[in-house]
């Protein structure tokens, strides 16, 4: 075989590889259900994989290489999901040393070997119930063993890793900033929220694919606001939205950050520059917890609460498609590959 023919074959093989890599790239949406995670192809809006899990899904975290998704379920289990194979490859139980633990908040450490949880614990001692103090603790992902902890006030419900893992943000009645760099975890700053009348429920926070900025809505007696948390710098922008506050469980940024979309009984569009509501349509499928948006900003995904996922046109707010899911859902996360 001549060297010219070998060169042509080599170029053809390379082009095929490029084509395969491009075909595999794109949006994937992960619908967090009960006993199952369902994967939706963002190009075709079809369900392409079912991932069986144990329990009801709650928080998730993505490894830096985007190969694995960690999913917390039943408040005490953590599943490691291989995103290439679409299957659970490991599971750990944080209730493993005589203490029954409930985890409200989960964040992955950059080392990929440990994670953090906000825990409430209890155990039996001679027939009497012993309730442990609420803590944020670091634990080993391989064994579930707690490595170190710091006591926090009651009510911490959401954790976020910032500044390359050197600081944890623990959201409860107030925001507690936890330094992770020393031999012990320690709270280094408390940012008041409760005294300002801010009530936040960080259960439905979309954090992947929006440039590392997490969005969390909160309420006062007069208005709804949105906290935008930059996970790299730790900076928080507080945006107060003018107008009568709607009911919303979650809020997601548009890719260009000009708008935000909120969801509960209605799908609501918010102009972030003008800080006001500009459109709203009822969600025909019923109350929804989660909202997300495609990478190109053209489609909005609304689901959770019930067992459907509705895809909307972002310009017209008209439903494009309704997917019947395998179970009621908790949230929808988007990952770009």
C-alpha cells in the first residue's frame, strides 16, 4: 500500500473520530425522579437512558472532568453515576457508625475523594433517643466515614462549594461561610438574612452550565429577590425584583444572563436589567419544582412535582413537547458535553 493511500485512510479515520466526538457532544438533561434518573437528549428532547437508583433524589454534584455525577438520595445515601455508561458504579451510606443521619445539603470537594454534607443525627442509647448537634461535616466518598465537622445553627439546608473548594457556603436562616483549608472546619463569617426578612429554601438550585453561577430565589414580605452566587469568586449579587411577587420554587438564568426563568404553578420570565417580571404563563401540567434552560437559550424545561417534563419555546412561552416521565420528579439539571 502506497504512502499516499495510507495518508488518505489516516485522514478519513481522523475525520470519523471528529464526527463521533461532535455527535456525542451537546446538552444532556437529568431528570431527578424517585428510584430513577432519566436522561434527556437536548437536541431531540427524547429520553435516551434510565438510571436506576435507590431512593428519592435530592442534591447532586458534578466532578471537574464531567465524567461522574454524585447524587444524594433518601437523605443518607450517595450514588456515584458514570455519565458515559449511564449507571451507578458505587453507593455509600453516611449512616454507618451507629448514628442515623439526615443530610440536607451536599457539595463535592475538588479532590474528588471527599464531600460535605449538612447533617442532623440521632441514635439510641439504652432505649433513649439521643439527638446530635447539627453540623456541616466532610466525609469520605468511598466509606461514608465522617472526617471532620463544625457545628452550625439549626436549619442549614443547602451547601455550595466556592473559591475552588476553599470555602463552603451554608445556607440556612443566615449564610454561614466555612473555611475548609485548616485542620478544622470553621465558620469565618455569618451573613445576616433572617433579620433582613429574607426567607430562602435552597432545594432546587440549577448549578451546571450557567457559567458557574448558581441562582437562588428568596422572599420577604414585600418582594421576591434572586441571589446570584459566583462559585469561582464567591461573589453574591442580590437582585430585588419589582412587582407583586409570584410563587416560585426555583429560578434559572438564561445563558446570556439578560433574563431569568422562575417556575411553580406558572412559568415566569424576569428581565434582570430592568429587575421586573415581563411575562407569565400557567403550567398546564401542574405545580413544578425545577426549571432549566438549553445551552442556546431557545428552550425552557419545566418539571418535577408531577411526572411530566414540559419543554417551552423561550420566545413565545408556548409548549413544544410534554414528556411523560417514569416517576414524580424533584429537579432537572443540564450538563454540557
